C-alpha cells in the first residue's frame, strides 16, 4: 500500500529528525516564528559591512548595484542568447518553457552544464558574500537562468523558496541564500522581483499534499506550496512590498525564507537574470519532509556538494 505524505511526516516526527517547519501536512495554514539565525557570519568574515549585514537581517534581502561592469554583463548576455538558441525545441527536463508558449522560461543546472556560468558562481563578488551571510563554506543547491521574455513572460506567484526546498528537497534549516545577478535592467513594469520585507522571520505553513512529480507542473505555475491569502495579507501589513529596481550588473541577495514573487511581463523588455542558490555545507539535504520522493539533481544538488572555491 502506498505511503502518504502525512504518514512520512509522522514517521519523521517520531524519528531522529523532528520537523520544526511542518508544511503540507495540516488542514489549515499556520504562521510559525523563525527558529534559525538570519545572519550567521559577521563583519570579519567577508566584504559586507555592519550596515549591510543589519539591512539583510532586518529586511531579508540586500540589493547591491554596480557589482558587474557593462562589458561583463554583455558577455553573460551573449551566453544567455547562446543557451536560448541551443535550448530551442529541446526536450531536456532542465529546460522550462512558459505556460502556453514555447518561449524559454528557465534553464536549470547552469553551474554544472555551462563553463561561463560555472565560473560566475565562484566569483568572489558573490561567493564571498554568500559565505559571510551563511557563516560557512557553501555549495550550489540550485542554479538557473531566468529569461522573463518580453510580451510572453508570465508571473511567478508569491512563495517562500525554503518552503519548497524543505518540503520537496529535504533542506533541514534556513541556512541558504539566493543570488540573482541582473543581466537586464530591472524595472517594476517589466516583471522585476517583488519582496516582502521582514517576511523571512515567519514560516508560512501551506495546505495541500505534494503530488507525485510536482516539479513537472510547479516550475511553470506553482499551485502547491503557495501561501494562503490571509497569511500573505498579514505579512504585507507588517512589512509592505519592495521592488528592487536597478541596472544590469546589480546583484540581489535574498534569504531563503523571504516571501517573493513577480508580475508578468507585457513590455517588449525582457527581465533576465542568472540565479544561484548557495546552501551551507552544514545544511545539506536529507529526505524530503513533505513529498513522496526528492526532486531530481538538476533542481536540488545531492551528490555534487563540494565546497566552492575561487577560480
């Protein structure tokens, strides 16, 4: 007889690993106070000063402009176009198209499958910040390029990445940071990311069991693991909504539990970025907390978790 997600969760609860962030196993949403630190390092551990660390601690994100030059950005944009052309009509699972069209939405596992982006995640300008925020050596949990093409780029609904990584990948604690490197100018009108300041201090437990192979549909339009409207409204009442607008070459670091989403892009201007998730070497994946089985390697690294080093 098949084992349900709820039975798997109950087994975990009575085993050696107690789930302190239960989700997708209850009949109603819950707001659970964060039980983990936010900043694990200090000013002696990396390039960020006390003001920047305090801002990240308070808001759950940090937006840094001018980290990469125009010539560097153009080099990565050329690679973005090359990957797009190579992925056209591709049936590879890591190539995700927009709902209702063949436009490329995302290409995953770029740190392993592309030399240029594989070097980018080791660049001191991003790697040193990730190590400082997480207070440890890190590896890439997930990577991708997001295209958000003009006219056809669809929305990403509100979500906490940690909720998915915890439920479906088995990430035990909130000790990961996402790094979005802007390869085009980000404006509110072309689908720039929206974040809820302070939302990282509360875990929103979601309703609804994880279907088998949920990732096959959730990467196009997420329906399971999304917060309820009442909890979202409460978070926005507490912290508002912030849209980091800035030029290509800027970098957004945001905490793994920060609630975020983006609108569709009906302008002619794409909103493209390279995206790396750095996870602490002390926070490597276990069995999924609320899914029948873990997601594939191109979505959540399990085998290739050696600590990153500068090239």
